[in-house]
C-alpha cells in the first residue's frame, strides 16, 4: 500500500498532465498515491521539514497520506508540540493525510486533515500551528489554515482521491 516517492512516479504524473493538456486528450486520468506524491513533492518539499527522509505515500480511503522520518526540532520541538514533545525522540516518523482542493487556476492546496507523530495523533487544532513551523515565504491568498500550496497547470480543474487512486480532471473549455 505504501509506495516510495520516485522519479518514475513523477514522470508518469507529468505524462498524464501532458495528455490532459491536449484539446483532444482525455478528460481525466488515474494515478497511484505514490505517483502523484512524487510529482507534488516538488511543491511540498519546500514546506516539509528539511530533515525529511524515507518519504512514502499511500491512498487510504479518501485521503492521500505522506509519511517521512523527521527531526522534531524542524517542527518547532516542544514549542509547537507542547507536552507531546516529552514522550518523543529527536527523530520520529511523521505521517500526514489530506485531500486536494483546486483554489484557482495554477493553485491548489493539500489540505492536511490529520497528522501523526509516531503513533500519536495530533488534535486538529494543532495542525495549522505545526504546518506554520515548517512554512517558508508568504502564504497565497485563499489558502486554508491547514493547507499547503501546490502549483498546478492552469488546465487542471479537480483532484479526487478514493478507491486506492488519485484522479486528475481537466477543466472544461469556457
């Protein structure tokens, strides 16, 4: 179920996006969670903790999950994790799951719905605070407090997750 992020997965996503960009191309296409995560990692990498390694992805239910091993100091340590920091080591497995929302042409967000560090689920109210600890630069207008920005092609109109896959839809001509 979990797949490593690979250059081949990113390339399969690029190929599907190229097909979707063509006027006579398909109106949608399916990819695995690892393929999509390999592609969007280029956008998310700037927002993941710098120490993130061993990155994997999976589609579970209606969410894409990404997990990695991270240094907790990159998340603000005890300042952002509060009492949880006392029961965790210096490096832990972090897993976050969420969905995609297209905000406007060329901008989508990965809206983080849950975060686990080791086996501890963070309360939903903590998610924006933890995400802000790794954020660099300004946040695009319209982004949710628990969203991570992703640059998308202008012809990508929707992204849906379910049944073990991620489905990309192109916009309808206007």
